[in-house]
C-alpha cells in the first residue's frame, strides 16, 4: 500500500479548518493543521504540500517558499489572488472554491514528479 501524502493545513478559521481536514482525511491524505502560520515547522521535513487559507501577507509566503522551496504551496485567499503570484506560491486561488476543485488541485500539486529535474545536467555518453 502506498504511503499517504502529507499536507500541512494552515487556517485561522476553526470551522473551515476542520471541514477541510475532514475532506482531506476522507480522501486518504495525512493532515497536520495549525491555527496560525509558524506552528507546523517541526513536521515540514516530510510533507508533500502546504495549503494556506488567508495568509497574513505576500511576504510571509515568500519567506515560506524561500525556506522550503521543494514543497508546493497552495494559497486560498479572499483578496485578489494575483498579488500572490510573485511570491513563489505554486497556486493562488481566490474566493470560495468547491471541494471537488480543491481536491483536484491538491491531487495534481501533491503528485511527486519523476525523472530528472529541469535544469539538471544530463550525462552524455561518449561513443568511440
């Protein structure tokens, strides 16, 4: 059996956080949740995705991405989502989003990429 994908859920709204957690756990994800940014640093070594509702500001997202650039960051905000595109967030969604669309985005973003990374030097075999 495959190991569960681990998602860190950061949301100050308790009701929305528990609802999102329930949906994700029902769809076979392991979820660490926190009420405010800064709580889940101890588990950030082995996670597959960070999901943030209403981040404090775009600079906070830049700091998070600078420290954990290998982890996809999905931001859901009531503010215009365009202001979070320059911050390193892999996806910025505005307003209320249906759970089915959110699950589809999470599934795509949490998938581990296989093969060589972009920009990695390829080994060239010399033929004689």
